[in-house]
C-alpha cells in the first residue's frame, strides 16, 4: 500500500474509532458557516466555543461559549439562528445571530456530528452517528419534534429546500437515507460507495452528490427518482463537497492526494483537478 493510501486508511480508521469506541484523538476540522449580515461562525472543537468573524473586516468580533466539543454548524438565514452540534455533550447550542448569544441548548442523540437546515420550513436536522438517528429540531420552538432512525454511522446531511427532502450519508452502512421533511420519515435508502463522508445538494437541478471516502468516487443521485444515475471517479479520499448552483459545478476535496476535483454537473465528468494544500478537508462555495 502506498504511503498516502496508508495515511488515509489510518485517517478513516480514526474517524470510525471516534464514533464507535468514543476516542477523542481525532475529529473533523472547524466548520465555518456564512450567515447574514455577512458574519462567519467557526466551531472550535478543543476550546468549546464559536468564533464570530465580521465578513466586512475579517476580524473576530465575538467568542461564544458553547458546550463540549463543537464539531458542526448549520445556519438558518431566514431566522438568523445558528445551530452548533456539541459532540461530547450530546447537545445543540442555538445562537441568536443578532446578539451572538446562546438562547437555547437542545439535547439530541449520541455524538452529534452533522447539521443540516431547511430554511423553507425552519427545521434542523442533526446526525447522531452513535445511535443511528437524526434528531429533527423545530426552529420555532427549539425542541426535538422527531427522532428518525437511519443507517449505521450517519455523519453528513444535505438538505434540498426546494423539495423538502433530506439526504443523510451513513458512513458505516454505505448508503444514504432519504427523509421526507413533511413526514420526517425515511422514504428511501440508496446504496452508494464505500464510506460516504459528505453530501452536497444542487437545489437548481435536484441532484445530490455523495463523496465516498474509500472508493474514491462521487455518487450522483437524481432527486426526482432517488436513484444513483452516475458514479464519478475523483481523487484519493474525497471527504468534502461544495456545490455552486449558479454554475452547476461541484468541487470535491480529496484528502488523500491533496487535490480538488471539479465536476461539471451537466455531464457529471471531472473537468479539472486542482492541486491544493496538504490534506484538504473542507470546501466552501460563495455564489
């Protein structure tokens, strides 16, 4: 096995160990999220807080204390509320973006890992990998209104606000659970590649992109039929996806070979491979 392949295997092994053996040795990187009015929120896993950056000045204007080990952030741009998953505390901290204060702490499932927000319905979806569930939070009341059983090891959530469908990547069972946001029930389970680690949604085309970390490809799901219509080979160890709905281009961060694969959404082919820094783990698209 090549050195980079070995390193990536160790990386994924650490992730699975963290979820199921409760190791604290490794975690996902800090997650920045854009919200109005041009403020950026960064989850700081080791310091148990969130840094608030003013996008006009690119300076930290506030530090908000949350619970233990914040590892993911979701934002509702309609209500200006920020939802922070605290992995070791099994909670979600709700931050009011107007005051940058925690207004509620919501108990969810075990080891919350990913957060998705539907701004059309003001519902928040939290992936809990240790108990195979997704907690559904009503943004009006900041209470859990449903707990949905999904596959094994849910770690990433993508929301299509146009169709009110939620796509949950299950890292261990190698599939995607499709939740109907109207009923909060799983309406389909879609087999994808090995170790699905990230989900991106293009609401303009109703296409969903799933990065499969070990099989080194991206599963393309048609949201109308909830079937895989294409599998696109990318770099080694894809772990993050960013979608630009304006250009219909998809950007995939490949941890194992330090590249970004650019997929044309019209043809579902890789049109460029861009060398970047060592071990890319996150992508943000501004459009």
